[in-house]
C-alpha cells in the first residue's frame, strides 16, 4: 500500500442541492488529512431540484470533484454502480450525500482498512430516526436476511470503504437489481465494522417511504434468493396435508354419526382458499420469471447524460491546490512528438488556456539530468529523467496550468505512476514504423532494424516500454499535418 494512496469517494445525489457544498468541503478537509491524492465522484440520479448545478459549481472550482449526471432516476444503488465504475482509487468509499454518514468517519474507516481489511463498514450505534422507523428497519433487514440467506445488519448502511481488489470484483456483478451490501456479501470478502455516530440529515427530507422500502425488500428478496419459491411450495404441501387430514377427520366423524357432513359453505370456503393459494404460488413463480426476463435483456444499468470530466477550472479555492490537465505525447525518436506538442500548445493558447510546454533537450538543462548517449545511454539515467518530467508536470499542473509534454516512449513504472498521481492525465502515442523513421534519421540510428518493424528504441540502444492503454494512438499516416493531429488530440482530450 502506498503512503499516499488515491482515495475515491462515491456518493449518489438525489434531492440534495443544499447538502453538496457542505459535503464537498468536509470531504476535502477530511481526505486531505489522509492522502494528498483523492477524488470525489457525485452521481446526480435524475434529481428534480438544482443538484446538478451545485455539482457543476463544485467541479469548476476543484477538479478533484467529478460530476456524473444520469438521464433519469435509475435508483440509488445503480447510481452507486455508476460511481464505482468511474472510480480510479486504490480505496473506494461509498457514502450517502445527506451527511447522515459523517465524512470525518472516513479517517476511522481508512485506518482500519490500512490494518489489513479489504471491506470496512460503518456500524451506526445510534440512529437519528424515529423509534417507529428504527423498528421497521430492524424488521425489514431481519426478514431480508432470512429470505435472502445473507447476513444483513440493520445498523449498517452503504457507508463503507473497499479495496481496489474488492471494487474490481464488484464491477463484474451486473444484475439488474442492485444492493451494495448484498453484492459484497455474495463476493465473500470478510468485512469488519467500525462504530460510527450517525448524524441528522443536513438538509431536505429522505425520499425513501415505507412503500418504497417494502417494494425494495420484495425485489431484493427475489433477486438474491429462491426461498420465497420454496416457502410457497412448503406451504402448499402443508395446506394439502391439512386438507387431507381434515377430510379424513370429517369422514371418520361422519361415519360414527358424531358430526354432520359439512355442506355448501365448507366446500366453497375450501375451494376459494385453495384457489387463492394456487394463484399466489403462480404469482410468485411469475415474479421470478419476470426477473429472469429482465436479466436476459442485458440492458445497461444506467445511462450517463453528461459529466464534468475534462472541463477547465475557472478559479481557485483558497488553500486548495487545483490541478490542470496534463497532455503527454510519447513515441520513438524522430516520430514528431515535439512538432505535435508545439501545435497542441499553440491551439490551446488560442483557446485562452495557460499552457506550459515541457519538451526534450531545452528542459534537461533545467532539470540537471543527462539522458546519456552511446554506452552511457542507460535505463537508469532515462528513468530518472522521465520521473523528473512526471514530478515537474504534477507541480505545474497543480497551479491550474495545462502542461503539454513530449517524451520518448515511457517506462512501465512511469506510466503507472502518471496515471495514479497526475489528475486529468491524457496520454497520446505516436506509432511510426521504422522505415519512415529512417527517412528522418540522418545519424542512421534505425538502420539495424528490419523494414516494417515497430520497436521501442529511444534513439540508440535502450529498450523502452510501449504505453499501457494510451488514451489516443496516432498510427502513421503519410502526409497528415501535425496541425490536424493537434485538433483531434485537443478535441478527444476534452471529452475523455
């Protein structure tokens, strides 16, 4: 585990416009005490109020806040799924947005997780709700535990922290009926709880009525267990046995003259009773068939209308470091990285962005790093230089500037560090075949390579790794000017 892990906080938002500002402020303060690297992902779940405008405001002043707007109300747990799908952190925190889950408790959750636990949940010792609602919650979760065959604790909600391994496994569960605790239970990872004091809702009112809770209980039960089917079968056998016993008893008593054989009333009551059971059992069966039908459609769990990712920062918040974009162009020596970087910088400046160009030889002197040539062209010196590029990019982008970098193809460990530690990182790879590089190569560096071979050689004899899943790859196309590529790059970087 790194000393400064990237922590993602996922929070679904519905009817909570008055909570968002306070939520983000308290999260920034709390997360900043744990790690300098964090992101706050707010998923607006078709809220009818001004929640999305509030999220956009927060994202404009701090790009560590990411907003995802869904096209309609898909439900709390599908919104959580959208946030988990977008989260990049080594640790992912899920919490409600109404501040009943206190952000300050994340410190305790993370401390417990750092001790070797992959799932740590908040257990609310005292809930700030009415006695009736607490009683209903206890009954609800107890019945759900019995029917679903999972151990649900009515004092545990969505508030939890999960490791990257748990999150990656969670993303494989794509069933239509979502329940965060249920999916965690199905995965089988051991979890531990931390006592937390639940706060009162900061603003607004809950959207969960008793009717919605009951409907959720029925859907969850059917989604996670076949026990209702088995119960209906057992009850059917019980009624059949009871009817048989009653019939035999009446027959015996009638033969002995102890009782008159019941007439029309008893027949009709029995008929309606058994008919009702049959219809009820068919209804339960039909409900399961309907859920199977829903799953076979394989419809998406949610649809994203828009996000705040890639939007420029409008201003700074006092005391906070805000990161600009980092556009990193890699490729072999002679592939045209510097030319493309200059075109991109020119285009961005024309659009009003403050741009810092970090490119090749002119910056090495400032960094006091010699890449080396010939026998000195070593992996160690190149790696030092690449890491200094990364650190400098992060420092400059933290001031709100856009950084455009042009370097040789990077080392694998540098790729990984950049993606983990540089916010708004966008990587482009210029893939140019050796025969084309020979035309631009007066020193005959590439003469030893076969025609058609694409190799990662940084000018001489050093093996350099290809990018790991770059955001954009430009295959060599003869005659396409760098200005055209620059426009494509800038446009793609805006929506990435």
